[in-house]
C-alpha cells in the first residue's frame, strides 16, 4: 500500500496542474483574509467582522474542495486500465483493498496538502476574534475532510465504471452537483408538509454538505421556512457521509477483479423476438430510429457540424428528443409544484427554480460538450485529417460551436412550458419572462464559449473538461460567493459589479427574488456577457488558426 501511495501522491505532485492548484488556492484565501484585515487601531469586540469573513472563507473552501477533490480520483483507475498498468496491479500480490487504499490515501494526501495551505489564512481569521476554535474552526475542517473522503470515494467508483478519462470527469462532476445541490430540492418543496415524505426529504437534504456548513457558521435557517426538528444537520451529515463513502468504497473494491479488464459486450436481441410489452415500449422510446441511414450532407451545411452530430454519443436525433422531453417534464413539474403553493409564495417565485434548473443543466452539460471540441481531435490523432481538409479555421470553429449551440438551444426551448404556465396564470409577467429568457440565453452562450475556449488550449480531453468545469463554475459560483458576503466584507457596489458578470444572477433579479431585487443588473449584464462571448470566440479562433498551420 505504501508503494502505491507514494506512486500516486508523487505522480499527482509532479503535474503542472497540481502546482497551479496549490498556488491558486493559497493566493485566493490569503487575499480573501487580506480584504477584511483591520487597518486601523480599533478592535471589533463583537466579532461581527471576523464572523462574516469566516462564513465567506468556509463557503469558499467548501466550493474549492468540491471542485478539486474529485479531479484526480475520477481519472485514476480508468487511466490505469487504458494504459495497461491496471493488469500489472491486479496480478501483483496486492489485494484489491490494498490497491484501493493506496490510491485513496494518495488523493487524500494531496487534498490534505491543499487544506494545509489554507491554514495560515484560517489562523489569521481566528486571530481577528469572535470565532470558536473547537466549535467552528475545527468543525469546518473536520467537515471538509469528510467531504473530501466522500467525493474521493465517489470519483474512484466512477473511474472504475468509466470507459474514458474525460467521460469519468464529466460523470463525476455531475454526481457531485447532484449530491451537493439536487438533494436540497425535495426539502425545499416538502418542508411544510407532514408525514414520512417530509422526514425523508430532511434526511436527503443532509446528504449535501451545504446545510451542515451553514449550521456551523451560524446560518442554519437559510432556505427553511420552518424550524428545524430532530438531529442537527451536522449530526445527520456525520452519519450519512461515512455510510455513502463506505458504500462507494465497497462497490469499487468489489470491482477491482480480473473481470474489470474483460468487458464483454452483449450481442443484443432482435426487436421482433422480444415480447409485446418490450416491443411497444421500444416503439415509444425510439420515436426516431437511431439505426436508419443518414442522408448526404447538404451543400449549405457545415460538414464539421454534421460530423459532430453523427459521431458524438449524444448528438443523434433520438438522444436530442429524449433530452427535450426530460427538460420539458422537469420544467412543468417545477411550475406545477410551486404554483400549487401560490397561497404562500408569490407567483414570481416560480421563476427561481426554473432559472436554477436551466443554469444547472447548462453548467453540467456545456463543459462536457464544448471542452473537448478541439482537444478530443488532438487526443485521438484526428486533427491532421481536419487540418489537411479543404476547410478554413473559421469553418472548423463555426462547425464545432454550432454542434453544441443547437443542443443548448434545445435545452432552453424545452423548459419554456414552465414559463408558459406562469404567463397563463398571470399575463402581466410576460416582460419579466422575456428578460429572464434573454439572461438565460446569454448564460448558455457564456458557458459554451468559456468551455470551448478553455478546452482548445489542452491536448487531453480530461484536462480540458476539468479546466472548463472549474472556469464555468468559478464564474457562476464565484460571483455568488461574493453575493453571500454582501455588506461583509464587500459593499453594495462591489457585489452589484460582480453580479453583472453572472447572467444567472441577472435572471434572478428580473424575477425580484429575495437578495437580488435591489440590484440593477439588466441590461448591463447582457453587454458584459456579449463581450465575454466575443472575446472567447476570438481567442478560440486564434488558437484554431495556429493549430491549422503546417508544423
């Protein structure tokens, strides 16, 4: 185990990515404390200032661990299998549990190093006073260790199931977002109802580390309309996180066998030989036959765009229809669920869940679709074919971007039924709906262009996907962290200027949601988003033009 631990940890620390992460984490948190460090001779005896800075510090550290902890375990096992070194490990005298423990401890060692780099900033925050050492500071770091353990186990499980490194990164980030954010949704809708469903939703909410962190920093009632009953969120997370980690670890260890290398593919079964129920279900599921012969590419169709649609796993029309159906069902479900409670909530509150749904879908899908547009061609050694084809750099860029743009527009269009319900109930909201939809359109374009631009500078799809997720989540989540620290340490003007870079915040302000209604973000947010899209397009165009030149 020590040999694998040393190999994994040294392999991580030798990468350029690890150095950049260590430097960036240390600089960000030191700068965060420096922003609010007292510059005069007066002391804050109440501890209000240090408490406000500590809350921002804790949320930022939680976001950093959630983003960085799954990166290396998500590619650990699948990379070993594709390189052929996993066979050597499985044929060694080491047991599967020993192999797993070495990889697990290697990743946790790097995460522990990142946490250690933030301790000087935490010590400075504690020196400002007003913070309990054992009740808050130690509790925050203990919670972060549990989060790192859980997401590391999740990343290793996904890595054992994935077929490629970039696919493992995409699935891992999607699972992390589901565990951290989507688990909060049932309690949001069921908290005022009685019965076992409300209790289940309360426990499911504590799968996410966010309620536990809010309780530690003294904000446990945010997002709850009723008083919290039963065990605290911290106690529930201390129960659920080790259980989930043990389940993830047990499944992964059970998969570290020889059959992991021999993945036989089923020959399938002819549809006509299936039963009547199976044939009927397949007729409804495959509205468009995915095996039909594609027509020739038209004269006015970009061939790169057609190639992307026909070769990408989720680019074919039958997958597009399924995506549209899922988004439409989710939007109608949210609209129905919230509008049934219009006695308690204003109708504009319907827009909040819809906005979060659409932005969440784009944050999950856009980096996975756009980050590998250029890097996948280089990794698969297909870029020389594109470079020798009679296509200019502009045609390649436009074809690649259009293939992802159509998917983004379909996702946005599929969630329109929820807004139609709002306008039907209260026609005076049509102007707010139009403005919010424009904000969401810019949010999708920003996520798409940032992912495509960042991914074009990498030769490996896994690294490109990771960098794209960090960049997109950094923009949308980083500005919200500044919003959480409004009035401490950031003033109203600073928060407003930061939110102007976030189209999602502009959409929430259009619907006058609490916490956003006082900020005037439209139309300046549209102009800033348009500038980001244009700059990213020009940078990507320059990069592709450089790649198309003869070597």
